[in-house]
C-alpha cells in the first residue's frame, strides 16, 4: 500500500506542496485525508502554477533533497503546462539526471536547452558537463566543454572533475594547466576554490607522481587553499600514494581542523603500509583529542592494523566498540579544531 502511494499522483503532489510553499502546504499535505483532487485544488489555490519561478523552486528543492525522480517528474509536469524552462530550471533537472545516471533523460534535457538557446549559458553548460561525466559519457562532456564560450571556473571544474571520475588524471591535470595559463578561457587561476583544488589533488593521487603532487601542493599553498580540510585530506592521500608517508603526516599535523576523514586517512595510510603500531597510536590519539566522530571506516582500518600486529587485546577492545555501535550508528566524541 505504501509503495503504491509513493508512486501515485497524490504522493507526487505532496512532495511538490512540501517544497513549493514549505510549512503551510507540507502540513496540509501530510495530515489531510483529502483525495488527490482536493489536494490539487489546494495546490492551485495557494501556488501559482503558471509561474516558472514556483516550478524552479520545486525542482531545485526536490533535487537538493535527493528526490531526483520526483524532480524530473516535476519538470515534465511543468512542460505539459506549456511553461518554458529558463537558465535556472535546467541545472537542477540535469543534476537529477546525473544522480540517477539517466543518460536518456539527460540527452532530452540537452536537446530542449539547445532548442531554447540556453546551452551556451555557463550554468547550463557546466551542468551538462557534469551530467555527461557522471553518465560515463566523457566524450559528450568534452564536446559541451569545448563548445562553451567564455568558460568560467565552474565549467573548468566540472570538466576536470569529470576526467577524475572517469579515471583520466593526466587529462585532468592538462586541463588544469590550461586554466592556469589562460588557454581556451579567460581564467588565470585566480578563481580557484577548494572544490577545484580537491579535484586536482585527486588527479595527483591517482597518478602517484611525487613531483607533480609537490608542485600542485606548492601552488595551493600560494593560493591560500592548502588550509581547507577537504584539500588537506586529499593531500594526505596523494602523498601516501606517492609512498611519502612522512609528508602525509606533515600535512596532517599542519591542519588546523581535522575531521573524521582526516583521521581515517592517516590511520589507513599507516595500516596499509604495514605500520601497525603507528596506526593504533593514531587511533588512540584520535580518541583522546576530543570532539571527534569515528565511524566504520575508522574501525575497519584499525582492525587491519591489529591483525597485522597480532594485537589481540587491542583488537578485542575495538571489536567491543563495533558491537556497541551496531544498531545505533557510530559513537560520538566532541569534534573541535586542534
């Protein structure tokens, strides 16, 4: 019964009501025993269905909340009402296609954007690049990228991330170099942000070349991006994959803020390189540092270290922690800066 309701127009309308006019409509949609027709009438009365802005809000919120299929249904409903999407509509709809790996829907949206003359828009083109990349169509992503005039940092970042996702790190770094020297676009590297920095460092991590990693690291330091926690986490992984565990630890020690990924990366680096004692020491340091959240990845890494070292008692303690966590998620400590 619940499954049928979830797929029904009633369910779809409830979701739209919940996002278009948040509290008032959501409350009505959640508690009223009304029929679908009654809810539609309420929707018509409260929301201007002829407004593209209202539909953009609905599609955006559904996509942001992970209801990708519902977001695409909302887009289809909007089109059936003969409303014309704008530059704000397509990015959210394309994001839903990417989340669902729905290449067919993505191509249909691309065609509509083309017919409406919106495909050169930077928001639309970057979303198209992202969608094609996540649907394993990097060739199509590159064609969109190449045909986009006056590319900004968002478009460049989408293409670089796409190359990393599709395991072409050399191409990602080649694009990054073009961005820095201003070839094929108007950027000179001043628009770099943590998202781009993480993508580039992820490419370095996959290449496992210390010279390249060190060079990009130096650039990020000059740009003031090395202090970002996400960038720091990727740096740890990149240096570890280059076999330079000392530099990986140095990056970790220099981080002003560390999250669970930071600690997991360090513990896993030690465990995977046979440094079991250091892995267990890092776990104890993590538990003492205050305000840290550990998760299944943490416990898995430290258990590997215990197995390698034959540390039965330590492993039993960790096993007890695992058993304590089962059914209630992870254990929490406070999480704070260094």
